[in-house]
C-alpha cells in the first residue's frame, strides 16, 4: 500500500507577511473581545448587588 501525504497536495500554507486587511480584522476582533469582556464583568458585578452597595458606599465616602 502506498503511503499518502498527511495533507492533500493542493493545500498550501501562506506564511507571508500579514496584510493590512488581516491586521485590521485582528485589531477589530481584539477590541470586540475587550468590549465583551468589560460587559461581562459589569454583568457579573450586577449579579452580586452587595458588592455594588459596598463599592458605592466607598465611593460616596470620598466626598
């Protein structure tokens, strides 16, 4: 039995430099991930109202 290559012969990998479009997409995805993480963090804080009351009390005591 003849051995086959691990990948089809017509598959090629382009390891060239990153194009500006790819860089823009990665930066956009990074900002989107950061925004979703921030929204998730705010939601997690709203799930624990006692923490928010403590935080507001600490902020209010500064004035």
